[in-house]
C-alpha cells in the first residue's frame, strides 16, 4: 500500500532513515522509489552536480506521473474520494470525485488537449480559478506529456504575457470568470489582453464557470464543454523519461524578471510522495486540506501531486478565509471532517485579528494535524493556531521549503519529531542543511546562525530555469559552489532545530508570496511620473512583510501636497497593471533623492532601517554621495 511504504512512524524510524539517506543515498532513494508504477526502471539513481546545477534522478527510467496519481489506485481505491471541491459560496454545490471519476475526467481533458493539437513537450499555461477543472487540467497535461505552467489567477495581463512568452506556450487554459469572496473577476478578459502580446499562442480553451458571456476569438478560442462532447474518457498515458519536464512555475528572484523554475518527472514525483506521507503522517481515512492556490508550488505539491500519489482525499477550496465571514475555514473543516489542515501564517494572522468567536463557535473535533508554510510563523500566531484551532491536541508543523526544492525540506514530522514554536525543526531524510558564513565557511555546532545552504542533492531539486540554465547555476550554485544556496538565513538552536529567519537577498515575502525588490521597482518605474524608485520590505502585522517604496518623481509631477495622493494612486495602479494586486506597495514615500554611494549604488540598508522605523540607528552615512538626503527621508517617513 502506498501509504505504508518507506513510512516513518517513530523518532527512531526518522533517525534511522536519515542516517541511511546520508550514508547511502542511492540505495535509500532506490528503495523509496520501488513501489511506483514504472514503465521501465532507472539505470542510475542520481547524478549530483552542485557546481553546474546539472542534477539528475532516476536516469533511464520511463513513467507517467498520472499513472501513479490515478491508475495505480483504481483497483484498491477506485471508489475512494480523491477530490472534494468546496465552492466560494457555501450555499452552492460541492463537487466530489472518486479516484475512478477523477481518472475519467483527466482522461477526457487530456483528449481535448490532444484533439486541439497539444503534443508532448508543448508548454500549456493555465490561468484559472480554484475549480476542479484546474486540478484536472494540470493532470491532463501531465497525462499527455505537455508541460504545465500555472499562473496564479491574481496576476495582471502584463505578468501573464511575460510568463506565456518566456515559456513560448502554444495553448492557454482559462475560464470565463472567477469568484474571490464577494468579488467576481473576468478572467478571460485579462487573458485576452495578455494574448495581444503573445504570438506563440494558437489555442485558448475556456472552461465555463460563472456562465458569463465572453468574447471568443474565431479560430483561436474554444469552449471546453463543447470540446469535451467528443472526447473519450479513456486516454493512454504518454511514456515520459525520468528527466522530461513536468512543469514550469514562475517565481521571483532578486533580479527583475521572474524565472521559470523547472521540475522534471521522476524525482519530483518521488519527493512529493515521500514528503507528503511522512511530514503529514497521513492515514487512509484522512480528509486533507491544503489552502494554497494551485498557482503556487504548495498547491502543486501538497494539494495535488503529493496527496494523489498517496491515494489520499484532498480538498480544494475556491474561496477566501473571510467570506462570507471570518469563520469560513473552520466551517469548511467541520463540514467536511477535515483531519489534516495546511495553511499559511498570513491567513492565521488575518483571522487572529477577528473576534475569537469566529473560531470558537466551531467544534474542529476532526482535526489531528496542523501545518504552516510559506513564511516564518511568529510565536503569537503559532500559539493561537495551536490553542484555538488545534485545541492543544494537534501537532503544529512548520514546513520550510521553496518553489525550487519541489517539496518540504525542513520540518517536524507530525507527532513524530520535536516541535518548537516558530522553528521548522529538523531536515527530512535526504536533506543535508548547513549554515555558512558570508565567505562560505560551514559553521559547526548548535546555537549558531548563518546562510542556509544544502550540501547534497535531493530528488526534488530544481533542474533548471526555463531557457536559461546559467541563471540557475548563478543563483543557486554560483554563490557557494558545491552547495545549493537557499537565499534564506537561519538559526540552528541548541538542540539542532532550524529556525528560518528570512531572506538574505533582495526578495520580499509578502503573505507568503515572493517578490524581488527589482521586480517591483521595474513596475513602479513604468509610471510616467517616476524617475527612480527603491523598494524594501518592512515588518507587517498580517502580511509578514509589507512593501515600502521610496520614489523620486519627475520634475513637475508632484509640485504641491495636493498632487501627492494622485501620484501615489497612479503608482499603485501601475504596479497592479504590471504585476497584480498582490504586489501593491503598502507605503509609498515620495523623496527628492535616494541614499547612494559615490559609485551610484543605493544603500538599501538605510532604507530598510527607515522602513522598519529604526531611524535612531541608521549607521554610518559618511560614504554617501549626499548624506543630507537621509535626513529628508527620515523626516518624511510614513
Ligand atoms: O524565505 C523562505 C520562505 O519562503 C521562501 C520560498 O518561497 P516560495 O518559493 O514562494 O515557496 C513558498 C512555499 C514553499 C523561502 O525561501 N518560507 C517558506 N516556508 C517557510 C519560509 N520561511 C520560514 N518558515 C517557513 N516555514
């Protein structure tokens, strides 16, 4: 049974598995991979390269991940629920698919893709609401060997166009509209705007969701439900190489342009499966709910692939935590008997800020395990989650990982290994974290802090950045050759538990979403009023980090105090148009200059201090070209 294989049940099991994974990784990962459905077994388990970043797993193997997510469960779990869908509006219809039904749905969608000319290796971009067809479409791509690239449906048309063009996608999947709490958003219209700039796209398949009329471009756009009429519910799975691309997922880095993180088939599959089972300690009858959107990596690995590979029941939620009221998460948990719940600190913090009755009026008796992901969880949020949601009986696991790692890297295994508030804990088997000094020396011993790096490859490691391997090499392997560099700082406590402190590069984590400061600055600089800008993060009660933008305006753009709100609003509008609402600056300060060194480099350290309100402790400003500018910035602080 998939749930029992390479299963860690006790702390001794964990220690034993960890030791084996370090002493003989090839044997360890060969054993873990044994029970999958392989069309052909691998000839080599791993090829490690933490210098050039050419890592490979299960070389020579042939498989299809959907046979492992679906087909192999049909005999024993055909009638078990695979997917439960909870709509935005609690009064409307839920959808439930058994493994057999989901298999049929995926096959049917796969046939629609095939009938529309999608071939193995083609890139398909998805810009869709959190509806079952999104899950089905992702799996349908994998079924026929097309590479899926899901774009979170909150990104703007410009951001969509950037991603579609980078991936050179030939097909886009979307819907007429989407529900987000009380709002409805015309998704197809956003896609239409984007595609004006995307010559590679020849077909758009539209899923009907809200029943809205949309413009269908002759020769390019088709309705899914019409295409499905002629599509069979069986579809043989394409045979893939272990290292064939499974998906591209765009994420921000410290430079301006989002990068397409590439994961391949076999290693990602093994990693998603193994980490899901052991981190969440899932049992056959669990109802598991990950609140992440499929547009982010958490939705890929822990809403879809991990649970389905394990034959688990996964819940997908269309809405938001505060609609129709701030008790919605808890209502959904009681309604469906959710046993394992995985969400983000930002959601917890936003719900903590509402009256406690919102949570106390639900029983939450079904829950047994709580998880957190995406950003550091502060102690207050950890305790609130543990006390009021978990009723002090559910372990809270704080899972640290990244889009690039494919799955969880550092976390307690629920109920098995020790937890400490605000600490992710110990590494998973196969993960060898180290703390480095800035110069790249390993820091030995406990009670230490440094740059977090990983010194051996694991099956889910990033394979490349789409179309630009050099970027992968430079970003992850260049800083400290021989290590995968995470970009995070961490502390190892006296017992060896890791606490993630935050990014050490120019990446801001807003509500668990990554943005490069350069990416937001590029967007702001598109505004006609703007000459230059500098963006930094600052502590934010709900979002974890907020976005603080210092902006120099063009002469004449902002002459009077009355101009300011207009200029600021127009800057926000530009960011929303360039990236999306999720990247909206929380604070904009118009300044006449930025603190620059004589060589023209912006001293972000100073801006960060101002944004954090630590203006009494700015540090040395003597190397600045114009130290007076600092005084002005401090005085104008928002
Ligand atoms: O800074 C870390 C933070 O989120 C970054 C990865 O972001 P992303 O690729 O979008 O993936 C998010 C979901 C896996 C990391 O570099 N991060 C993620 N999880 C945690 C975290 N920071 C602290 N604690 C966590 N549990």
